[in-house]
C-alpha cells in the first residue's frame, strides 16, 4: 500500500491531546505510523495552512434499510434538482434528504467522514440493510438492530431474565450482523401494533405487561453483562411532544447506578440520541419552549451518559423512525403523506416528509434547542453533533451546523432574522450563549467522542500511531482571523484530502477511490443457552413468517468485507 | 436414496414461501419431488428438469431459424448492442435475483439505458398512489399474529397466490389469533364470483370499473354521513355493514391486486384505498398491502430505489436518473418508437404488452434472457437461456411485504449453463471495455 506523509498541517487530535500544533501525520499499510517509520518514497501531501483531523465518525443516521428506501420510493420530489451524473468512478446519484446509496457514501467521504452507523435496523430486514450498506461506497458502516419492542426481550425482562436477554442479544447480533443494542420508544412501538403508544416510562405495554422503564434497565444490564463495544442506544418515549423533557429526564435517571463494563474504553451505559427532540417544555405548541438547560444540567453531571444533538437544519426533509406512533401523530400535524410498516415480533417504522420552515415558530425553537444543547455541553467528549439524518435535516448540512456552533455571529444572524424572532429568542437561552465551539472541541464532538462512545477508540476517531489511517484535511487555516463564517461551511463541505484506512479517497473534493469499505459488527460469545435456543425455534415455528434457517444475513453478497469486534461473555 | 433440501424458497409469486422441501437424487443433480409448494410453485421446480430444455444461447438468423452460439459470443452481441444503442431499454428484472439486478443497473448506467420492471404493467399505479399519499402497511407475520379483519380487493389469492391464505392471511393461528380463520372476518370485493369470493363472510360484488366510488362510499360510511341507496352496485345497508366490520376489528388489512390497479381509475383507486386505510387508523389499526405478482418484482423496485431513487421506469439517458411514468415507462417508449435496442430479462413482455409494443421489440436489436422459450424470446434476435434463480442458483429476493429472503440453490443447472448474474457480469466487463471505463 502507498505511504503518505501529510506535512505541516494544523493537527487537532483529542486522542493525543494535540490542539492545533503544526505537525505531520504519516500513513503506512492503512495505519497511522510514527514519522520515522515511513520510507523516503512516501507521497507528500502539503497541508500547510490547512486543518488536519481524523476521519469523522457518524454515530446516528438513517442511511440504509427498508424505511430509508421507502422514503426514496415514495418521494420522487426529493430528487428534484439533486441528481448528479456519472463522473469518472462516481456512480450517478440522486436525492437530497434521502440520497441514493452511492451519493450517501460520496457525500460523507467528501465531508471527511469515514465511519457511519445506521441507527435502526429492523432485524427481519437485516439483509436489506446490508445490501444497501454494500452499495454505499468508501465509509465503514455498522447497523444497530432494534430491541426495545422485541417480544423475546419483553418476555425475558418481564421475569428479570438478564442472562437470557443477553444470550438472545448475542444471537440476534450474529444473525443480523448488527453492531449495538438500539431502543426506540420502548414498549410504545409494540403498543402501536394495536394503534396505541407508551408515552411515559411507566405506561404498561399492552399484553406484555412490562413498562418501558423495565425494558430500558434490563437492556442496560444485558448490554453490560455482555460488555458490548457500544452502550444501549436509546430514543426515549414521548418524542417530539411539548413537555417531553420530563419523560427524557425520567429515562436518563434509569441509568443511575449502572457502570460500564467492557474492554473497549467506553465509559457510558446509555447513549441518548437526537436529544433535541426530547428537550421540549410547555404544554402545547403555543407555549412550546426549550428545556435544554435542564437536560444538559443532568447530562453534564452524569458521567455514565453520552448523547447526540439532532440539530434542526431548517430544510425540507423526510422524517423516519421506528417510533411508529410518533409518525402517525406527525402526519396528523402536518397532513403530509404517511408511510408505516409494522414488523412482526420486533418493531415498526414510519415515514413522513417534514418542512422545517424558518417562518414557523416551533421549527425555529427546535433549531435553537439543537444548538443550545451542544453549546451547554461541558464535556464535548460526551456530546456529539448529529442531525439524526434525515429527521432533523440531511447529514450534508453538517458543515452548516458547525458554522452555527463555531460562530456566534452566524447563529445570531440566523436567530435575529426569524419571522417570529422575538418569540423564538424568548423560548430558549440561545441568544445569551456566547460560546463558540473550537476546532479541538469539534474534533471531540465529531471524531474522538463518538468513536469512544462506540467502543472504536483504538481504531478510529484519532491520529495516534497504530490507529486506522482515516484522515481528513480541510482548507481551513485556524491561524488566520475568520473574515466570514461562511468559510467554515465551505471548508467542511468539501475536504481537500481524505484518507480511509490509508487509501486516498478524496482529492480537492473529488472522489478518487472507492476505498476498502468494511461492515462493522459485533460477535458476542455467550455460554450455551438451550432455553433461549428453544425459545427462538418455537417463535420461528409459530409466529414468524419466515423459517429460522432463512433469517440470517450471511455471505458475500450481503457482507462482502466484514470486520467483527469480538466479545467473550462466556466467563461472566 | 434421496436427499431432502429444506427451507427452500419458492421463486414464483410474491408470497415467496420459504418452507418448501425438495427431494433430490443422491448426486444432487435431479429434482425428484417438491413438498409444501402450491401447484404452480411445484411445477416451477419440476419443469426445470425438462430434458428438452434449451441450454445454449441462440441467435436468430435472417431466415427465422436459430443458430446455437457460445455464451462468449452472446455476451459480445449483447454488450455491442447496448453500448452502441442511443436509447436502449432494459426491461423485466422481476424474476431474477437482486445480485443480477444490481449488475444490470451498472450496465444500464454505462449505456445510458432506460430501466424498467414489470410494475409498469402491474403495481406501478400503486407506486404512483404511494407517492401521492403514503402507505400504512406491515409485514405478513403481523397479519398472521394480529389481524382479525381481512379484505381482498380486486385480487384472487386462491389462484394467483395460492398459499397466501394458509400461510399469512386467513387460516394460520398466530400469537393473538389462536382460533385461526374462526377469529377472522373475510370481506372480498370483486365483480366476479371468484373462488376467493366464495370463501368470504361478505362478498361485495362491485360494478366493474366503480371501485373508486365504493372506496369513497366507505369513507363516507365511516363518518356516518349521507349515502345514496346504491353505490357501485352495492346497497347502502351493505356498505354500512362492511364499514362497521372494518371499524370494529382490532387489526385489519386490505390486500389488493390488479383488479383495482389496472382497471378504470388506476392509481386513483389506490389513492382512495390508502385513504380508507388511513381513515380507519382513527378508529382501530389498519394496514394495506399490494399483492405483488412476480417473486422479486418488489426487489427490483427496492434495488432501483436505493441505487437511482425511483422504483421503476427509470430513464438514465442523460447520465442521471429521471422518472416520469407514461413517458419513461416501457410500453410508452416502445410504442413511440424511441427505443433502438431492447434487452429483456426475467419477464415476458411478448405475452403481456400490447402488440404494437411487441412489434417494436421485434423490429430493433433485441436480447431476451430467459430459461424458457417465451413469446419474447421468439421475437428477439438473441435468446440467452440461463439457470433458474431459486432452483439452480441462489440470490436475494423481496417478498410482497418487502421482507428480503435469500433464495436457495437446490440442484446444479445443466452443464455449462450460466446464471443471470454470471452472464451479466460478462456483459458488464465487455461494456466497460467498449466504453473505455476503467
């Protein structure tokens, strides 16, 4: 493999604590190495006057699978003026909020992202998810199977059977080639099977007679029993409703007393995703307000939590979630087309287009809350930037979110020109926040932080020798005074150079290689558990519509280049 | 002695049964019998064993006779035809696996082709309606475990999807439906007294072509508003009775077929059927699902959508995807005479398209990839027989509820025969050379 030395850039690497020092990054055999280890023939990349960071890590996005594709199928209008023609090795692309798989891979890479996690995989559809992942070039991807409404999980946890839950999780991760334990509206989505919901953590799930609180606690326990790389990753109950922050605080409180047990350097036991949607106060849309301060006070003081923001980008987008009842609620609010798919024994999903208009007060407050959360975070290693793509906005808007976070001028300009500026300003503390996220903090919030939370800290998110050579170089000179905040957005939209596992994949914003994409999954070994194996057999015989032998995602077509993180829980 | 292959997936209809058992000879070369399948599915496996099967590509000669050629020559012909054409059509895809579809799309992109699947003459109208109004649906296991109200509208699963009712919709005893068919109400809407209609608790014999009116009347009935005495041939009382059955159930579903998608009203019928479903979710839980025909037409729509953004009738002539059914759909392209090469795989337009469109296939350079001799292969210049997907090679397929199931290989194809994917890979490599793509 080619050797590279990226010379004289301003390096930002939280893993090594480098805060913008001018230094070199050397690449050999797909890994970062010490400068002394490469030969004289190494290709020199001149990064003078540029910013150098590790490849960014996306912790939560909906980029592959049945609901994403349902969005593509039912929204031809999303393609209008967004198609890109075949160009060199770049396949043709289409779509804005739900880009085609090829475009998804290219766009991430061009922004300097090299790893991304698909946030909700319905286990029965794992093959579909993996087929799309295979067709998403360049970036390493993993997918989180959903567990929060799974019949096995609810039946085991009702009887406090943590060991059985863990054995089932291990089996399902292997069958679906999944990466982590995802929970979406615990219990509520099963209730949606009957058109109902669980809006608080104590609402019992119909028939199963278990509460969301019990599901969440049980899954944290099972997750730590196994010692998985990532923690339980949750989208709490009651998303998106005025006053929902109370449910969120109740949910966060469930993690109290749990400590992370794993060999991957992860410290949290719960990751709360798209916190913006869960930080609402007020009783109705009229007195809707931000409760970001209350939420962040809690998160800041509890080290066993990580979170991502879910920033609203003020675009037309497509919402999609395994929170089936929420999407039904949303179509009632905006009267746009509603798609839903309930999945036997496991989960559901809904899709509704949404227009975050800057002229609508609630949308503008949602925008404020997303930024507030990030600006109120005391530990950038535990608060990550996402747009919950495509729910709060397309991932391609990350550079714009960075701009708002890094420049008070840019965000004040936006805030003060909203149609309902007075009401919006009054509903959150954003206008009083003068913090500007630094490049070092940005590297924490988009690289080192998410990598650590995912248990990938020894692999990616940093530039320490021995780590994968995922490197992004941006045309951004931190030494020069910032003339115009737009420069932030421009620089982070198109990286000057991107390396993925040591392969140069982007040069001056163009794709030059489709790299060596991998599918990340977690292979957890547990003690033989005949009871769980019997339960699985029985459920397939009686209740699934496919046979057990036809369930597993297996083989080259689905996972051409797997990378398994191994966990051994046989000695627990 | 014989061997039995279990958990075999049936590559015939969109029901995609995956519990077949096939007994094969000890050497694994010959299929002896097929268990659990319906008559159509069993025949698909058994007739692959025909001794007089075509096993090599055939090129039609000027005098109408056929000359056997090698796969290499066939791949050369196909690649030259596609690479040289101004506006080639690549149609079909519904009876092959996703691997082959994916490979075909790569070729289509390089050749700036129009790519279309059988939805264009089937559930394409459904897709247009979904683009208008959305789709509340579920997987078939949800129907098995929860549904107590089943509506078959303009479809006849007794004959078209023979195991649908026993596996998913009427007879199975699921988790919350322990009494099987006794716990389910069956309403059939069909102008004909079909075998499915004969089983129904209530058969609404709608006047042909007035499905929209009846669907609309249901929406009125749900709201207890005024109705005329008779709508679409159905007395008001019966409409109200049916509407009450739908509202009273705990979990209901509408399955619909070509009787509503391709009769008068087309996509508007489906718009209204989906609106009915949406309305019902205000009272109870309701879903709706198209009864997809070919075993992998759903998969073709999925692969097209994640690669190009649209589920059918994709036009790549400008180097990026465009979609405008009626303009970019196969029959329209053919009857307007815009196509200068036709490539057909995994379907039989010769048997199903209007004669004016079929004549166009016969007129231009054309390749038909199909294990059988069909009306399409008959009018094509080149016929490339291939292994049967799901019998002689595996590969992924999507059931009518979008659940992906990996088909199984049961026996080897006749010696020297290629699969769709293998043949398309040869074509892809040749097109790359012809186009000078790295």
